[in-house]
C-alpha cells in the first residue's frame, strides 16, 4: 500500500476514524452526561468526508489496492450524494432523538459506519470488496431499524429486515461465486473481458440473475419489496430518511456497474428484466400507496414506485440513461429526505401523528412547516420548478430515447396515480380542522438549529434542481461518461499497474 492508495479511499478512512472516535468518546462519558455533542462530531466528520470526496477529482481516474477500488467522477458523484444524505440524516436526528437516551453515541456511530460501507460500495471494482461493503452498510441499517426498542414495531421491523436481507445477500454472494467459477476472477473489468469467451455461458446468466435478486431487494423494487412498509413504519423517521435514500443510491451505483461495465454482453437478459421490474415497481407501489392511511407506509410504497421510475431511466438503454438515473437519484434523495424531516418535526420521534387525517390543519398550527411539506409532496409528484419534475423528465426522456416508449407511457400514467395520494396528504395539511378538533393535535416538538438546517438544505436542493439543474446534470453526465466501458475492452486505468506487469495465467 502506498500514499496514493490511501488517498483513493480517503472518504472511507475519514468516516471510519469518525466512527471509532464516536465509540471511544461515548464510552468515556458519564451515563448522565448528554450525548448530543456526539451528533455534531458525526456531522463534522461526514462533512470532511464530503469535501475529501470532491478533492479526489484532483487525483484523476485510477485504481488502488491491486484493482480493488477506483476513483472516477462516477464514484465521486455518488460519494458526495451519500455523504450529503448522511449529513442531513444526522442533523435531523440531533433534534429528534430523546435527550435522555444513553445510546445516541451508538446511533451516530452506526450511521457513520454505514456511510463508510455505502461509499466503499460505489467505488469497489472487486466483487469480494462489493460484498464486504454491502455487509458493512447492511448491518448498520439492520440495527438502526430497531433503534426504537420501547415500541413493538421497532424490533419487529429490524428482525424482518435482517432475515429477508440475509437471504438477499446470500443470493448476491452465490452469484459472485458463479461468476468466479465461470471466469476465474472477481475483478469487474476482468470479468467483462473474460465473459465473451466463457465456456459455461449458462453459469454466467445464472450469476446475473442471482446478483439481480440481491441488488433489487436492497433498492426495494418489486417483487422484492415486501419488507419495505413494515420497516419504514417501525423505524424512527430519521432512520427512514436515511434508509430510503442513501443505501438505494449506493446499490443503484452497483447495479449500473454490473449491467453496463461487467456484463454489457448480457443485455438481452438484463434489459427485459429491468423493464419488467420497472413496470412492476411503479404500478404496485402506486396502487398500494393509494390504499394507505399511515403516512410512513404510504411513503414506503411511494419509494417502491420511485425505484421503478429510476430503473426506467436506464432500462431503455439510451446513451443518456446513466446520467438520467444518476440525476434522478440525487433529486429523489433531496425531496424524500426533506419530506421525512418534516414528518419527524410534525409527528415527533414516537410518531404521534401516524395517519394522514392527523395532519389535518397543520397549516394553522405551523404554516411554514405545512408549506414545506406541500412543497416536497408536489416535488414527489413531479410538478415543474421542483427537482422531481426534471428527475422524471430526464428519466422518461431516456426511456423514449432508448426505444422504451411503452415504458415511458406507463411511467407517466403512474405519475398521475401517484398525484392522488401525495395531494391527499397535502390537502389534509392545508384543510381547516374539523369541528371540535384541535389542529395538529399533538404539540410540535421544539425545533432546533440542526433540523432547521437539514430541512433548509433539502428544500434548497430540491428547488435548485428544479430551477437550475444543469450543473448537477453535467456532473451526472461526466460520471456516466467514465462508467461506459466498451464491451470486451479494459481501460488502461482500470487495472493496477502491478497487475499489468504480472504474467497472466492460462484459463481453462
């Protein structure tokens, strides 16, 4: 290992050091001492990791640790996105976690360690490193889902998430094993080179299908979505803000790598699969959300539908499909984190306002909070001048450009269905309370500077992406350009120089 190798995983190193410091400081504090400063330490460490990710652009494209990880505009884009999401999630938790909790240090440490796994997942080009990174992020989120232990729903959601997630991970790992059996390597660029000459083609196809199961489960795409509503309902809202965005962004980056870089020659297999999953996710998610009265379950099914919209961006295989998918990931993260931040403030840590009707009259109790809730909801619908509008516009344009016109039409119809349940919550917040009913029956929690900053950041980003999206779109296009590798070719930067100097062993 040399200095350059370390610099190419600098954000991961910073996040690891931050997590270790959080655990050490937490262990030395007296049980009666407040743990709130630990949240600020986690926020500072995440901010430094974000700036370190941007600094990596100056390193240029290259690999480290014998071709296990790489640094490109693609990895930087998703590193910045993940660190930004994690930072906002930490700020939300700072003002919403109970002050008398003795486990806040563990909470923030788990978030930071999970962020490290997600960042490593986006930069890994070795399948075994992919598996390790996925496990690091998954274990953290399993525990965070059950953080609210005094509620029966918290442990239930964590156990369900853990059991189903373990099965999905097993599918992914078995797919990696089959890839190694068919090609003799687990390095993504080497796999791409050897797959066309693989003797057992059916083994490669089976590996693709098994890996798809593992990845589609993590992004809660249909039909692997059954865990999502229960986990979202049982987990604390700040955790759901993280779960619904950052892990999905990381796994979508992995999905792009597997389809476009590792197995582009199997397009005839994964293209119709992604097409069908996109249609199923959009339709099932939106139809199920129409029936929900619980706000978090409604948003859970909404996230399933949005996974379908994102898959539509590159299921059509347009030249701009990767950029559209990356842009949509950023837009969805901003508006979804924002809506959960507002729900956290309005409903409290214990979800005192679980149902849509409980939000009735919110605008009379807190006008600004209600306006922000309505703003994020119309962005999720895809109304112009919001990030959601351009996200869907680019996604459906990419689908049409790739020849998937029917997929784009289905997406537009589903967007119309989604407007019904989003606007139902928006109208509830704007309606006057019923006779004899207090507006927003539960008193709003004290709003601190941290959660104000989180909501302002989410709202500002959503508005920025809806008014001036060009800068983020250019960054997404730059990321897409570095990801698109011609079939059967390996870029010179993709393999470590030490590997190039080693003699190649004959493959049977």
